[in-house]
């Protein structure tokens, strides 16, 4: 696994929802749900993908909001797997954003 270049990060970021921003070489997003149960169901679904990827976010949940931080610690930067997980989160959030 390797660090993505600045242009690769910009290209990958353009493929994600507007929830995502890059700050201090990390990916950040906020997802807001109608209820706590919806937020928790989202976290359970995403946790399965995290296991598959062996890549785990730093995330917090306060009632109906989930704040996410993605970063590949092994390489000290952003990798393709960060963006793969971010894209999965976007896709998983779609039913809740309608």
C-alpha cells in the first residue's frame, strides 16, 4: 500500500459525496440521520465492510450524527482503501438521505 499523491487524492475526493473533505492529510465526513437507530444501523453495516477491508475508521456517534476520520496509519497518509471505505459509506448512507 502506498500514499496517494495530492492529485490522486483530489481525483478520488471528486468521486465522493459532498460530506467528505480532506484536512491535515485525512478524510473527514459527517453523516446526519433521522434517529439514533438509523445511525447505529449504518455503523453496523459499515463495520462489516471494515472487517472485510481490515481498515477501521475513527468515528464517533452522538445521537443521530456520525463523524468519521479516515487515514491509513501504516503508511502515514491516505491510501486507496480510505477512499474505498468512504465510497462504501456514501453508498450505505443513500437510503437514509432520501
